[in-house]
C-alpha cells in the first residue's frame, strides 16, 4: 500500500483515537442528539458537559469510556459542529434529521447511514477513513497490512500521535465499523452486528480468513438522490467553478462519490444517465466527442451553492 499519492490537507490534526475502541452503535447518535437538545432546552450547561459530568454514566446507561465514544462519533459523523468558541453545537441538518419529528430519527432509511458514512470518509482528519476510502487502491487487505500502511504514512507526514498501538486499535475499530462478523462455520452472524455502517456492504470478510476486500460497484441501498448529494458535495470542493467533471474524476479523485461510495465506472454511468431528470436539468450526462462527463448548467435559475443543492437532494430520500 504505497502512500505516494496522498496529500495531507493543510492544517489538519490527524485523529487516530477518541472512539475508545468502540465502533459506532445503533442508537448512539440519537442519544447524543437528544442529550444536547435537553441541554439546550434547559440551558443548564454547555453541550460538552453532557459527556463530561458525573451524571453522564447514568444518563447514557453506559460506562465512562463509552460515553466518550458516543461524543466522538456524534462529532465526527456530523451531529455536532465546533463553533468559533471551540464549543459543540448541533449541526443544522442533524437537527432536521434526528429530532423526534425529524426526517429519520432512528436511522431507518439507508440514506441516513450513507450520509454519516460520507461525513466519516470525507473527513481529512480521520486518517484511517480518509486514507482507505480516498487513496488506497488494493483489492485485499488485513489488519496488519492496513496498520503498516498507516504507520508509513504517519512517518512520511511526521505525525507524532500515530503510535503502533494507537493505529492498531484504530484499524481494529475501523474494521468493526464496516465488516459484519462471521461465525466459525463461515456464516455471517446477524445477531452480533455492532455498527449500522455494516449495512452498507462496503467491505466484506473473506470467509475463515482474517482478510477483507472492498466491494466496488453498484450498491442496492444507494439511491440516485444520495449519489447526487455526493456528486455535488465533491463538485463544491474539487472544482467549484468548473462547468464539467469527467467520469474519471467522479470515479477516482479523492473525496469523489466513486471513492467514498466504492462505485465503479459502470455504476456511475448508470446514475449519470438519470441526472437530467433527477436535477431538473442542473446536471446532465454528456458523451460528446468521446468525452464522458457530467455538465453543470449554470443559469440564473440555479444561483444557490452546490452544497445547498446537495442537501436538498439528500432530503428527497425522505420525501419521495
């Protein structure tokens, strides 16, 4: 796993810990959100105190380390943002999504899980996630090879907080986030699924071996609405002033939907043919003169930021 194509985002603070070795579990993000809402309502304290005071263990019904893990996942998944005073605040879209009368408070729609996955894989500070989804090009891996690759990367970048033990634990947690367990007989153990992200089917275990493989290609649970969300989020950061994006960039560039959703060219082209109808003409697929690309039709009709359009596209998952 060569690291030569990795470029560190300026000013990032690499994160290999914070989860306390616990992967994200069902209901945790809703618990964190509800606790923050309660704090807002009563204005008793600031949000971070919900996870730090002596009542946290009783309030969440878990141990101290797990409370810290809940806060970590709520922050990196995008339930919380950091304001100008370095305090936690509830993300606006998380409020729309997870409130009791919100779009999907119990994460029953696959689009919600894809959204939180996007936030993890697009976060340049979460090195294990960023590296694996946006730069790694292999077909098989195991815990040791992924850990070694990350340690080599940390050495290249002079990241002092990436000790072998810290990276090993982060890789183990990462695998538990995305890979369902298998029994001794080689069957998938549905009763021991830990993380909702295993539902995405992005990484599969090789039966009876401690080896894993990415599942690149069409994803049954990935809707056209969610693909457009990812495409517009990528466009906004990768080439905000461009009127076209090539198929190659949509498929292979870091932070692209091809990378983060593990889509191959055929899957992306399948989505692309439906873009004009899906976006009311904002995006169109073109194969003119042998160039396969998506065209952004910038007119007075479309004056909002692409990031706003991305959010509206994601919301369609819950409205249609």
